[in-house]
C-alpha cells in the first residue's frame, strides 16, 4: 500500500487469521506453553482517527501532535493444577483490560521514523464460569514508542516502558492464599506498585491479501513490588509469536 493511499480519507482494511505464540504458562513462570488463538484484524485511518486492532486513537485536531485513545488487551487462561509453581492451585481465568491512553508525537523523526511518548491506564476484569466478570485490578504504564512511516513496505513498531499495577491486579497473578500454601510455596499477599519493565515489538510483511506479523513481548520483573512471591520463578520472560491474516475487505 502506498503512502498516498494511506493518506486517503477513510482508508480501511479488515481481515481474519490465526496467531501462534510461545509464552510463559502464567506471568513470571519459568515454564512455557504454546497458545493458538483466532486473530481478527482491522485498520481504519483518517485525518483525525486511527483504529488498529486493539487501539483507537483520535487526534485533538487534524495536525495535532497529541492524540487520545482507548485500548483493549488481555491475558490467556491458566488451567488448574498446572505442573509448575501453581500446582494444586485453582485456574486463572482469562482477563480483559481496557482503558484510555494519551500520546505525543515528537517532531524528531530519525531515519523518517515516528517517535511517540505516552501513558496509559487499564481496568482489568477476569472472565469466569458462565461468563461471569470479576474485578482484577488496575494498571498504569508509561511508554516510549518508535513506528515506521505510514505506507512502509515492512511496517514495524517498538515500545518500551515501566508498568505499575494495583494490589488486586498483582495479587491475581502472584498471590497465594493460605488455603493453597504448600511446602516451598508459603502464603503470600502481593502488594500494589511497580510491576516491571515491558518491551513490545512487531513487524509485518504483506503479500497480496495475506499478511504475516512477527511479534514479541519481553518483561523484566527486577525491582517489582511482588518480587518475594513464591510464584515468581523468572524475573525475565519472553513471548514470541506469529500471526497470519487474510485481508478480505479493503477500501
């Protein structure tokens, strides 16, 4: 897609595919598992609106460097009795996070790249049996992000920044109630606070109506508020995956 086409009013693309990724069995785990999920893809851009997959951004004015947005993401479930530090503990239900963010586009464009700084907050809920929702805490993050120019042949993005989470959010993943304490796994209540450094990146190649995206996320938990949790078995975790998408509708 050319840069001119991307600049047209109301450009959009819609597709469907699959994502395959290797990730820790749960946040902070030292064991990994393969996840496979449907991967819907949508892309809409105008002079003031930018909708991409899990994010919606709107510029305050057509040529403003400041944009406000709304994002959605989540975490996969963890089965009960996982053969790791959570052995004998109940399942972790999938969670969904949504909330606002704000970003500023820097006038500095090294190598014609787009540079952003911003902050986000997310409200998390767990989806339990019979589609029941329960609160799973909140989080906040700051980030520095680099993106390729619009219309690049190989679109990519790279983001890095710290994350903070509430006590409820940290306890959902890293807490151990007295009922599930065991030898080598004492009861533990995770406090709120710093939740580590997060680095995310993705690069996409397109061939006709099919796109291939390689993506990753690195987390460093050094200095995290829950560092004493018996469930935190690795202070460095990595998620790596690939998504294959068929674009079936475009403007």
